[in-house]
C-alpha cells in the first residue's frame, strides 16, 4: 500500500470535526508505516461537488481547515456563544489536530503555536474557556504540551511552554476549587 486516501462528500463537517477521520486515515497511515517502514502518501478527496472533485495532499487539507476554521475569529466567536459546549468543541479540535499529527504526521509546527495563541493565551478566549469549561482549558494545554514532549511540535520556545504550563496549573486549581 502506497497511498491512504480519505474521501468526503460534503462540507458540513471538516476533518477536524470528528475523531472518525483521524481514526480511519491516521490508523491506516500508521498501519502502512509499521508494515512498510515508511509513510504512505496521504490524500484527502473533496467530493462535495461531484461534478468537480478535488484531491489534495492531507497536509494541505489540514492547513486549509486550520486557516478557514480552527483559528478563524468568526468560528471562535460562534463557538463562544455556546458556552460549555463551545469550549468543548475548541478542545476537541485541538485533540483531533494532535491525533492527526500523531498518526499521519501532517501538522506543521506553526499550527500548534497558532492554536496555543488563539485558544489558550488570548486573554479573552482563555477567560471564556476558564469560566465555561475549565476542563477544556486544562485539556488543551496538556495536549499542546504533549505535542511538544512527543516531538510533534519541535519549534515551541521555552517561554511559550512555561506559559502553557502555568495556564494548565491554574485551570487545574479552578477545577479542584469547583469540586
């Protein structure tokens, strides 16, 4: 097996909306890597317009979703209108981004930094998540720190990592106080 392709026939969801996508495509990619000793080519098939299908490299599709939704201020504002659930969706997005990278090795370092800045270190967003769902704040910070520990996010500087650790510890304290 040389190629792992995931086709999607709608644009109601993107590949960072659900764990199903990385479980299939990432799982197949890992299986091929283990059996062959090298990564297969990974592609995303956009069949949302059947008369005009497009095939992109998975890395390109991840970048498209990152730019168009993940760090899009309009999407984040919409998520914030949903309180606890909106914060949960932000955390799920971070989880799915990380999982795609852990399995298919398709996320660029700048995306981790961008998510850290947009979801955790931005004062307004951080305050929203801490108030509505401190578990999500803790989990996002821990996931980003794990990405660095695993070598998936190699360009993170020590100051940024320290700031993330502090937010995780503050969120953990808020959770303990609430219980």
